């Protein structure tokens, strides 16, 4: 102990002398301090994520504005139940335009038939006398808690960030705002009729079902346990680090694992579409007469898109390269009238599912091979419904496609699901084509993906 105390006294004396011998830091010491501060700053930025915090702050303002609109309109209705709330089937938006029908604004979601947009000029947008973006005259009833109409903090149609309102009948209305932060988007999953939005008002779901350009709404199917969902109209294209649905060339050379995480970058609830969602789309298409060559379900054949060429296409042509016939039509139609591109051909598309080789559908002679769906005798852990067409007598002569699978009992390798086929598959391509021979980490120039929500 005495030796330790002696050492400490000597050390402290040396440190004091050193401090007395110099009056500044060395360059190395300054660089070390600067480096430590840079690391701490980066760590704080990563942890706090200021960009996301700003989004949350704007979303908080949106929630507050919606609550204020809801409260004020309901107060107005208690004073005058017959007050004019606007024209039904009209979507009033906070984005200004010189056209009353918002004709000069690009990027607005597509409205169902019978609905229309309404805009006012920038000078009038916050008026509370009925000439503002909300078509309600608050001054006539002496409402005191609203000095001007609120506007979305961003108010930009290209980012899908603005306020909207639509009235119903008998004093019903729906006020509506898109959210942008992960925190608030989680609140939209069980609300309203549109993705990434929150609604308030007395008329639940009065706002018409809408979706961003390039996305379509798909009716759910109890066979696959799906409710209505949204899906990209086109195979995903790349815009920086984000997937977009704009009809560009497909984003390829991407694994199933990366496809899944990439779809998640779009926000809460966005995901690589599942096999059940894929089958929901496929069966809907198969049961729509317009997608069959003879105009009757099961009569003739379906189209198989860009399936006899040498490369993937963008949306410059609705037909596969070098063709203009029904067989090579790339566009198919859902029961809702919405259209979807390249469910057959062009590039493989990952779904968010895996299976071991031993559990894959097969015949009495297992081993990787192309098989017609009606010839499958063992479905493994799948079923005819989750793997194949709505009618199991349909095959590649109907351009339904085929399945490439194994079924060997000793094959414990895990494979991802690939659907639709590629540009060069000819009769092997089809809306039901299923490839079960690529590991989730595999990628290639003919493999793409599609996101859903």
C-alpha cells in the first residue's frame, strides 16, 4: 500500500509539472478530441434521427388541425343542423389552384368514377366564409374559435401531403390528411379508406378509396385470408434507395432478403408482397372474362406478356417486344377495373415466402423440373390453392404457366418464391408460374420484386 501511495504521489507530481511546463494541447491531442466529438455527434444524429423527428412534428400539427376541423364543424352542426357542408362526392383539398377542378395540379391520387376534386386560389385558401378550401361559411354562425382555415405544413401534391375534405348527407363529413412519419403512419392501418392517411369526422369512410399513382387496390380473398390491400401496378423500379411504381425498367439483381427490406423503406405497413397476396391477385385476374382470349373464363388462353424476347421492358409498349397480339399483352384487369402490368413474363418477382426443397409440390418422380399444375400429385406444405390456378385443369396451353419444383425428401435447402416467369420463358411463363429453386439470398438480372401495403 505504501508503494502504491508513493507511486500516486510521484505520478501526480509529474502531471503537475507537465501541466506547468506547457500551456496548450498538442496537435495529436486536439485531433483525438475532435475525432471523439465527431463520433459522439454522429451517434446522436443516428439515435435522434432529426429528419424523422421533423416528420413527426409535422404529423403532430396535422393531427391537431384535423381535430380542430372536426370539433369546429361538429360545433357548427349543433347550432345549425342544416348548414351547407358542401357538395357530396367532391374532394375539397388544401392545395391552391386557379382551376376550380384542380386541373393544373399533377400527382393527385386517382378518384373513382363520379368523384371530382375542388380547389380555390391561394388568396382565398384560408378564408372561413365559404370561399376557402373548406366550402363552409363559419362566419354566418358566429364561430369564434377559427380565425382562418389550417393548411397542411407541406401542402405538396408531389409528396402526397395535403388536407382533404368530403361531405356526405345528413350532416356527415370526412376530414383527411396524409401522414409521413413512421410513428403516425402506424395509426393509419385501421383507419379510413386510403393508405398512409388519417381521417376524422362524422362520416366514416366517406372519403373515396384513393391510392398514389402507380398503386392499385386489390379486393381481398377469404381463400387466402387476405383483406383489401394495395399493390404496385408495375414491378418495382429504382429511385435512389427507394422502390417506385412508375413503369420504368424493373429493379433487378436483388435478393428476396433485400427486396423485403427495401419495400419496408417506404414506411410502416409496406412490405414485399406475400404469396397469398400474389394468389389473391392471380385468381382475381383468372376469374375476369376480359383476361381470356375468348371473353369467357377458362375459354381460350390468358396473356403471358413479355415472354418471347431477349430483355426486360419498361412500360413503353403494352405488348412484349416484337408482338401486338393478345398472347403477348402485358396488361391484365382486376374485377375492379384497375389494371396491373407484368404478372406474367418480363422478370421474375419475389414474394415474401420460403420453403424447403423436400416440402415443394411434386409428382411421383421428384427432382427439379418444370411441371404442369394438373400433374402435381403431392403438394408438400403448399396446397393447390396457394400454388396454382383457380381451376386445376388449366395448364400452360391456357398460358397459366408451370411450376419448377423439387420434392426430393432429402432436400433441406430453403428456397424463396419466384412468380410469373421471365422475358424468354415462352409457354413456361404465366400468371401462375412458380419457381422454387432460388435461395433467398440469390439475385440475378432477371429477378425483380413488387411491394404491397
